[in-house]
C-alpha cells in the first residue's frame, strides 16, 4: 500500500474513532534541518497520531526501535497482546515506506545511530523522535533522554516541540489493548533554538539545561 493511501486511511480512522485534531502544523519549517520531538504518553497509537499531523507538511526521517524499522515488530512473543502486535505491524509497515533510523531500546543512541541522525540533519532533513525515550507511566512527562538535546546542540538545528494529549487515556502503558473511543489532540509549537552555532564540546550541564528547555516547550503544549 502506498504511503499516501495509508495516511489518508489513517486520518479518516483517527478522526472517526478518536476525533483527532492537529494544530500548529505551520510551525514546522517547510525546508531545512530541524528536530521534531514529541512526548510519549500512550503506546504506539500516540506516535501514529503525531506522524499523521506532521506528514502533510514534511516527510521526516523517523527515529524508531530497530525491530520496527526492520519489520520484526509485532511477532508473537515480542508483543503481549493482539492490539500491541497489530499496531506494531501498522507502524512498522509505515516506517518501511519512509526514511528511518533504527535505535536500540536500551539507553541512548550509540555513536553510529547518532551519526546517521547528524547526516540527515546536515543534508537538510527533518528528524522525528520521541524525546522521553519510553512511554509515560502515569500520563506525566518524563525527563528528556540525552539524544534530542545532544543532537540540537551538536548540529545547531532548531527543535520543534510537539505535545500529544489524549493518547494516554486511550492506551496507557499498563493496558494490553487500546480503547476504541477517545479524543487525541496534537499541538505543534514554535521552533526552539538551543544554540546559535554548532557545538563541538557538550557537557552534562549543557545537556541537562537543553533537556529542560525541550520538555518545558512540550509541557506548554500539553497543558
């Protein structure tokens, strides 16, 4: 199935089932490098909603778990429930239709994956990732992992905050299958420039401060 067809069907389903809304798409730079980062309040459906909001504007390079990028997600034994396996297959199918970078689920991105993201930004691409690194436990924001702050400081690319509300109520981390009703809103904020130039040296304090600015930008969008 072509990506355009998948997006059209996905938007129809999202609006019918979850009264999906997207606001602020004009805040995504139409050209040039940028980092698109969102919170991760619910399971896979949350990422799908964000992609539905972004892609009318730009086709980003998606940073996602290696299993999904390779088409290995959703197999029995990897995901516990039928809902998890089905949503993983849908997301994985979409990923194979667009540029993507696979990362390990454990910890922050290793050097090779960071280099792949830097290369994408150096060539003017938009890179999308979930900045918290894991699904929220109770619907409240987690601190940012170091990947997005480091990338923004190292490359000088603007960070575009994206806030998702409603997906936690539809599919919280501790439930095996999603609810089939609810309301999801994706809000895209103004780009945040964390540095005016590329930085060769980045210490822990700089990463911490950048991570707090990123999460503050997302917090404003989720209320």
